[in-house]
């Protein structure tokens, strides 16, 4: 076991694209999605330590948005892992909640993924959350959680358990906007009219010259199949996309099942300026400039473009 306390970020998950390609007999939808994660500017924070009894505390600016702390995904992740680890002990877990709830940023899944990472370290059980456990994690806890354990650029297929890590994507200066309208993922999938759509194309072997090149490729070759049903359920998404478009980004699109939308920019100065512009006009929206895919290694000048390895 590891001596605590230990802590971890639970960064926002952003679906740069999301293709719904089918549906299994058990009702789970089949997806193909290119996912990146934000830096600390858009993330929850968790800490864990050994304790005399299990404890869970939620604090932070978005703590009041959680309807039932006793049914939090953090606790479900803890309980799931406890059944698979012999040498576990009671744990004191603190969740510092910053991400809006039911927003399409995978906040609950990010919290659960960070919990599994933390407790696997605390209890000395890294094998409990390896790739062999992905399907069980997705089926029993939630389709996004396996990818949130990784919290780095990846392509997810199936119900979210088939993951391919992606190296070489550029860092992406971005603005995330949530209009304060929660959207339940099951409702969005329920409103989806076409459940068998074209697959996501392969990433170009030549890579991308930078954030702008990736944004152009996304706009030309990909989509979010959940955007149409989400806009139908929450028309305010139209206003968010329109407002983001006015800031002249390289791409503006909805993430996940909404209602959070994102826009990509050439640099962080442009992203921060856009965030200030949006916040000044829409002070009731959650607006955050953030760097997506912050782990990206910028190539040397002699190496040219970002080379994608998936």
C-alpha cells in the first residue's frame, strides 16, 4: 500500500468528434470518438488517504450541483474497486468539484476515473484497473470511465472499452462553454434519429502542422452525431455555438452529449481573449479558457509537423 494522502486531477473530457455507428442488443450504443483532456484550468480535483472508516466529502464551487452525494460515481468506483482488491482499507476521499454537472464534459466519469487511479495506488493494486478490466468498468460503472482512467489523447470505440492511445496530436488552445442547462446522456441518445452512421476516418499519417490544421481536418471529416438531438432538447446550444463562432475560432462544436461546447484557437492568447469576450456578454454561462491535450510534445523545428502515432 501507498502512504497517503495522494491527489490527482480529474480533467474535463472533450470529444473532438463523436460518431454513433450502431447499437448492441443490450442497448449500449457503439461509438467512435477522438477524445482529449483539459489541463488544470478545467478539472476537478480528488485526494485520498487511509482512514479508520470510509469517508467522502464534496466541496468546491460546483459542489451544490450534485443532487445526491451518496450516489456519486466516486463512491460507486470506490465500492467497485473494493470488491476486487483483497488488501484494501477504508479511505477518506475528498472531491473538489469545479466542472458543471451533466454537461458533456465527462465530469462524473473523470471523478470516477481519478478515484480508481488514486485508490489503486493507495491500495497497491494497479492490476485491478488494467486493460483487462475495461469492459467491466464500462459496463458496470459507465462507458466513459475507462478513457478517463487514461486521461490522455485517445480514440475510443465499442461502448468505450476499446481504446487506442494517440501520440502526436498538437496541444489545442480552447474555450469551453456551458450555458447552465443540464442534459442527461440517456435522453440525448433517446432522441437520436439515426443510430447507424459512418465511422470516423483514420487520422492522417502525415500528421498535423498545428492546432489549426487539426481543427480544419475535424471540420471537414468528422462530426458529433449527438449534436442534433442535443440541440433539439436544449435549443440554447444554438446560441452557444453562434456566440463561439463570433470569436472567430478555427472550429466550434458541441462536446459529448452536451450542453458544453468548445472552440479551438491558434494560441492561448486568442482563447483567453475569446473567453473574456464571451464572459462579458454571457455572465450566466460557465466559460473557461483551457489547453486541451496539454501532454503533447511540441516537435523540434527540424521535425516539422506533429506526427500522429495511434
